[in-house]
C-alpha cells in the first residue's frame, strides 16, 4: 500500500503564545512540535507498510522550520517527504490547504491518505475531509483501527460517548486518525542516520498558486478569551496551599 | 424575501440529538440580530415526527428530507441530500451542531458547493452589519472572530454547550412542514457502515461519584499515578483521567472523562495537570466545584475553575494528601 500522511507543525502544547502586530496571528518565535494525532497517523502508516509492504510518504505545508516534522518522520521510517515550503502556507484556510495538497500530489497514486482528526492550532477538523472531496475519494473520520481486506479496508470509527462503528470502504480513501490508535515508536539512531539520505521534494507557492484561491474564511482578530467565571487563586507555599484547600473542602464545600 | 438561516438538526434512530436545540437557540439569536428568518431541516427515513417536534419551535418552516438511502448514516448520502436542499432553498447561512456526525460530512458538503465551514464556534457577533463567528484556537488558549470571505451559502457549526438548548423559543403556532424527497443514486454511497456498538461494559460508574480526583498528562509518568491515587483515597473519591492517560494505558478507559468518555457532575472535581481542552471540559463542567492545579497560569482549565492553584502538582499533592488525612483523623 502506498500511503500519504499529512503532518503539521504546531506550537508546543505549553508554549506561551503572544499576539503579533496584526493581532490576527501569533508571534511565531515559539517552540514547535508535530500535531499530536498526525504522529499517530504516521505510526499507523508505518505499521500498515510493515504488514502489507508499500511506501509511506509524508507531506507538510509551512515555512522552513516545519521541515523538522518531515525529518522526524523520515527518521522513524517514512520513505520520502514532500514540503510545501512558504510562510504564506501558514495563513491558508482548510479549503486552500487541501487544494494545495491535492495539487502537490496530482502525479502520485496513493491508496490511502491519513490526516490527523484535527490540528492543535486552527482546530478546523476539516482538512482531510475536504481533501477527500477534492480528490473524489470516500473518507471516514476519527479512526481507531484499520484492517485491509479483499475489497478495500474495514475501519473502526469512534463515535460520541464510548460508541464505535465499523465501516467497510473501497480504496483509495482518506482517513482522519484519532490520537491513541496505536503506541508511538521512537526514532532509532540508525533511522536518524538513514533519514539524511531520504529525499524531500520541495514544492513552492508558485507551483501550486494556480490551484489555490483566496481564503473563504478570514480571521478578523485573535485575542485572549475573556473569563466568565470568578476564580479564586489559592497561593502560598505548598504546605500553606494544602491547609487553605483543606479548610475550603471542609468548611465551604463540605466534602470532608 | 429576507435572507434565511437553515438549521440542520441531528437525529439518530428517530431521536433528536439534544444539541440540536442549542443550534436552534443560536439561530434565533442570530435572527434577532440580523432580521433573517429561520428554517430547519431534518434528514433521514422516518422524519415526520421529528419535523413536527422541531416545528413547535419559533421557526418559519421545517423540511423533512426523506430518502431510504439516508439510513444508516453515510457522509456520501447526507452531503448529497443536503446539497440538493440547499441548492433548491438557497439559505444564506446553514447552521449545525459540531457533533462527530456533522464533522464527518459538513466539510464535504461545503466543499462540494465551493464553500467554507467556520467550525466549532462558541458564539457570534453582529458588528456594523457584519456577521462574525467566535471560535477557539490553539486548544482554547486564544479565541478568534472569523468572517466569511465568500458568497453564500455560509456554513457554521456550534460547539456543544455554546448555547442553551432549553432557551430555544417555542412558536405561537406550529411551523409548516414540507417533505422533500432526496434523489440519491446507488453509486453515490461508497461506505458500508456496520452497527453501532459499545466496547466492553463499564466497570466503574463515575457519574455517581461525589468527589473525583482527575489526572492529566502533567503527571508525566505512569508510576506517579500512585501519588494521585493516594489523594483520591484520602478524600474518599474516585480516580479519573484525561484521554491521553487512558490512551497510554496508565488508567483503564472507563475512567476517562470527556466527550469520548464519561460525563460527570460531582460535588468536587479536582483537576491535576489537565490543560482543559474542550473535549475534556464537556465531560466535567457540570461539577459543582472545580479545583485546578496547573503549572501554566494560562491553561484554559482555569477559565472554568472555581479555585486555581498555579504550581507544580508534585509539590502540591503530597502535602495536600497529608493534610486531608490529618483533618480526617482528627474529626
Ligand atoms: C474528537 C476528540 C475527542 C476527545 N475526547 C476526549 C475526552 O473524552 N477526554 C479528554 O480528556 N480528552 C479528549 N480529547 C483530547 C483533548 O483534546 C486533549 O488533547 C486532552 O484532554 C489533553 O489532555 P491533558 O490535559 O491531560 O494533556 P495536555 O493538554 O498535554 O495538558 C497537560 C497539562 O499539564 C500541565 N502540567 C505539566 N506538568 C505539570 C506539573 N508538574 N504540575 C502541574 N501541571 C503540569 C501543563 O501545563 C498542561 O496544561 C479528545 C480530542 C478529540 C479531537
Ligand atoms: N499545514 C499543514 N501541513 C500538514 N498537514 C496539515 C496542515 N494543515 C492541516 N493538516 C492535516 O489536516 C489535519 C486536520 O487539520 P485541521 O483541518 O486544521 O484541523 C491535521 O491533523 C493534519 O494531518
């Protein structure tokens, strides 16, 4: 099976975020990491390749810094990478990101495309489904298991409140992967060494410009959310905090 | 003719998903601000009773979108049916709840129409004639006001809990119901869904717990869970966790709180090293009192906490457990 994995670089979970001058985006001088479900999507692709042979290709769109996620994926075992490299890619909405991906892979023949179920920065939860529609492929979302069979694949979808559902579908298809579908591997030293010789195909904004259009949605402003609840801060040394808390638990909340 | 808002409600096996009422409340608020009218649609096989239920609300009209192909749910059939309806009725704005089902088909539907979805919104603003939708970004650390930059139809989905379903206004008289037959060719549907099921039976029922001590990724390692367990025991409460803890197998799945786990409403919910992602919060925001310990003063969990302790949980938890034990021994 030939599998494409979309992997996005996002600010690290506990990176302190500051607004930039436009107040429509953040200052980009923060630390980054791979979007969490995308790491699970890569792991799943590698496992499928180990079972069925084939190829795993990773793709990202973003500035030079985002090459790091491709490097890590190659070190973990991906065969090659595609980098849509330009600062402008950061500002695309899900519709245009998917259009750029579709244009970048138009000469390839994948059996499966994996994306994460949503990104930690925009959180659109849309890019994979849009890409499927642009390619004319079926899709399934929030996937927790994938088995190949004679006619295609059987996937396990997560539904709300602890429910699941198996879905049979033909290939090629797009799947959006849920965190926790598998256990992540670490890159080995040999893997890191081998990654240096693996190809990264660069795609410029100009290469895909004719395929993308203006954004269909616009962030007018970004801001720190206003608090609606009155929160009391409990401060002091750990011992003092413990005393104050226990006093509240006993005398105000009456749970002790 | 004024512009219309079309609310697509969600049903499963002949029952309306209650978040549908929240979306109706949202539409009614937008209608007040804009002067637009509201229509609703329900799609499925036996929709007339559901359509009648929705028609009792203050809406101008309800479409019962019918086709045998709509059962069981597939994204292909739903996108096809709703595209036909939207093309025929030309609403300005299409609203839906941000459920797992909607996120499965609405990006496809909008893309098929060359349009965008502003997803998972928590509110709206109407400023100088412009409609803005507010949504969380960066896992709730920031919020954004987002506008549509394309022609109608516009699509937006609302987060679970963004509006109050019980505030959906009833109409003076039942709205008209129009049955619409959707034409869906066999070849359109590519996925074959099997029956919906629940995994192994739950061993613990956290919904009845009065005190829940819940642990998140701030706990760092599996062996540190023991420390939290001791606090839970001292308090006479149940141990629970955020999803990554259960995904890692550090605690069993049935102790997971959130949209894909249990929904709880204890007297006290103590959140230790949990950031407060919306999917976690929907499972515990009904707690009477929320105490959060997090080393990041800007963690979103503090937005809903009654008591905030900004600090290292490894410093706070052991003395807290000791103090609880001491007080209990004394009483
Ligand atoms: C469709 C879907 C369904 C989901 N369902 C659920 C669900 O049911 N339940 C759920 O919980 N999640 C769910 N999630 C995942 C959710 O989005 C978050 O990823 C998850 O809740 C984060 O868990 P966390 O807070 O433990 O981890 P993180 O977000 O990594 O937060 C860890 C926190 O610990 C703090 N911390 C670190 N070290 C310390 C320390 N020493 N002392 C104090 N604080 C510290 C950090 O500041 C940080 O805020 C779902 C996601 C999706 C997309
Ligand atoms: N710029 C990007 N580069 C690589 N993958 C992306 C990018 N944007 C979105 N994706 C993929 O699409 C998924 C869903 O993103 P979103 O629609 O923004 O929530 C992510 O988990 C990624 O797999």
